[in-house]
C-alpha cells in the first residue's frame, strides 16, 4: 500500500528563529489551570525520587564503572558495547569511564543539587582519562561523553553557578578537548565521512568496518561545534561540518537519505530510511545546529529534509520508511526512537502535527504499559523479536516540549502516566531495570545512562522548569543543555511569518496562533525581542522579530 502524503505547503524563503503554530486556547496562554500546584509539586518530588533511586544505586554498586546492573546490584563497563550489537572487539583491560556519572551531572544541576554536581566534577577532573585501549562508537561517545562534559562545563562556569572559581579551572573542558582530538582520527577518510568506530588510545584499528549510519556521521555538529566555540580551535567543528556537507551531497533528487553508507567510497549501503534508528538525530541536529550557530546553511538543509519527510514518510499520524530513490514505502513500522519527532516539530513550529503523532505514541504506551522498541503498523502487531523497552526517553521528551509550547495540562497527565508506568514496571530494589519483553514485563539487568540524563530530566522539567528561567539552552539528543549565545552565531535569523504548516484540526479549537516560543522558558533569549503584537478579536499573532543589540 503506497503512502498518501498529506497536503503540505512550502515555507517562504525567510527564516524563523523560533516560530510556532499554536491553537487558540486559554491553556496555551496561561499556566496549566487544570493541574494544581499541589499535584505539580507532588509529581516533581516523585520524579526526583526516581532519579535518586537510580543515581544512588549506581554510585553505591557500579561507580566508577559505566552503567548499573540493577537486578544483580553490580556493574557493566558498557562504553564499548554501545551500538555494538554483535559485541565484537570488546576490550580486555577496560574498567569503565564513569559513564553514568558523566551523564548525570547535568541532571544534578537541573535538580539543584550543586553539592553532588561539584563533587562529580572534581572526581572526573582527578580520575578520568581517555588513554584507554577501548574501541567505542564515535556517535555514542560523542553524544554521551563529549556532550556530557561540555554541558557540565558550561553549567559549572555559568554566571549563576555556585561553584568556587578557585576549585573549578575548566578541567572538564580540558578533558573534552582531549577526547575531541582523539575523535579527529576517525575523519581521516577519502570522503571526510568518519569511521563509526575508533579506539580511544590507538585511533582507527586495522581492518575496521567502513560502514556507518546517517546519524553516525551527521549528528556530530552540536558537540564538536560547541567544543570549537569554547576552545577557539575550529578543527573540531570543521571536521563535523565537512562530514555533514558531504552527507547532504549524497541525498537523492527527492531530498531523502538512506540509513547506512560506506565512509571510504561515499556510497549508500541501505537505501531505505525513515525518522527512526540510524537517521533520527540527523534531522534533529540540522535544526538544532541552526538554532545554536545561526547559519542559514543548516536551515536550508533542514527545511528541504523536513518537507521531504512530510511528503514521503508521513501517513496520517505515522511515519513509515521509504526508499530514498523513489519515495515508495518500504517498512510500515513504529520504532520507539521515532517518538522524539513531535518534540522536534515543536521547535520548528508544526504544533498541530506534533500533537497528533504524540497522541498515537501515547496510545501505544498505554496499550502495553511502556513503549515497545518496534511495532509493525501494517500487521498491527509487535515485532517478533524487538519487544523490549530500555527505559527510553523520547516520549517523555516530546511530552515536555508539547507542554512548554501549549501549557495544556493534559500533557502533565501524560507525564504522570509515564512516571506511574516506570515505577510500576521498571523500578526494582537496585535501581530501574530495562524491560526485555513488553508482553510479560520481564526485567533486564541494565540501567542505561540515558535514563538519568534524559528520561528523568525531561519528566522533572515537565513539572518544574525553574532551571530554565532566565537561561537560553538547546538540548542535545542526549538531553545535555548547550547555551544559545549571540557570540556563537554567524548571524541571527531574520523575521519570518510562515504561510502554512501542516493543517490539522485539533481538539475542536477555533483558530491558529502564530506564536514565537520565546514566551516559553525553553526559548527565551535576551537577543531577540518582539517588534509588534497584533490582537484582533480572538486571533493573536506575533508579526515580527527583531535582534536587539
């Protein structure tokens, strides 16, 4: 069955910094009246307890190893296993890099635990080294380790930080640059596309696989770009940007990309792709790079890619996979990683479409109690083998973004349902366990580090976003905040009013609001001010943006 793409109107050439299409409702304009303060405080504390149950057990039974095994109250040194489905070339003398601690630092800051935040930073400064004989995924090590170190450094040096300047002397940035230098060896290919795997001590190993994914070589620009802006050394950003440009040059005439490719030949291996595993963060980083660095080049790539996704992948509220060459549907399946997409649509302003897809993901969550890794839409059944739930954060992430954009209290109720399910099905005495099979809720002895860096963080921010007050951040794909600074921008985007986005009737509300998400704490910036607000009956539109000096 061929996909029937929705009618979709192209954007004008003018760009938006944070423009969102919202529907008129009091809930969109004022704090959530339907979700009382007492209930909100209760949920905030419930999520806080979740985080500390996971964190305290990690520190007690797994630290300084990488991740906690909550059923056996022991550890796994899993950095070399991330993305390594066949568990090949595992190191013999690797004893962990405190991965979960690195991932937890920014969440500790969000929760306001400056004491533990500083304690973790100082331990890493004194003990962490990357001079280890370990083969790691460039993608995973970038988003988890490099991103975690850079973000924690930014928070440690923030003007509101309570860390003593005499205590913190940029040690995390020094570690981050050491790691970035090791990453550069992966880019030594004829195409500039990086190898997917690199040995932290020895570089690219002999006979290393030349296969990588679109996400693997197209989702490095935020962390490596931030590293360059913080150090003044632009070789990191240049390497990531060259790889991204080369990848984009490999798109089809339909502006679609495949899933896997060869870094030596620059040829596609897998032509079918979607918005899930292997491709997801490529789209995410195009838009977020535009927000973080302000280059129109990123917007032009994202704009074209987003329109292609809507045209060739979308079928009602779902997104199937398609052949990049023809646009014909290949696989009709939901994957849990796709649940990030509504959150991305919030950033670009396609709120109506985001809401519709989010509700479908939430329906699947309610049906099974958690979100299965893969669900076959054409057969209306679970995938026969990929029935697990590894504590993924994507649905919580999108729920947080939708609430921040709309202030609709219904999203807080969704968050409450997610929290209740996590406590009911995944909480064990020794932490939080992944689910091996959603039909039996059989636990698996693994607490992934992203549960602390993302899942708990987004759920906490849903009920208490005071961390974002007066601050201006964009979150990486691993949930680590990076600062949006005018000094990092090549130029700030100009005024923009969209002609049309995806048109979907939502909740029988009456009309559209053209609203800049600067009113939300996620997107507030001292560098952007409204020019004029037009009020006409029940229609409200923000008709211009201006960069303030």
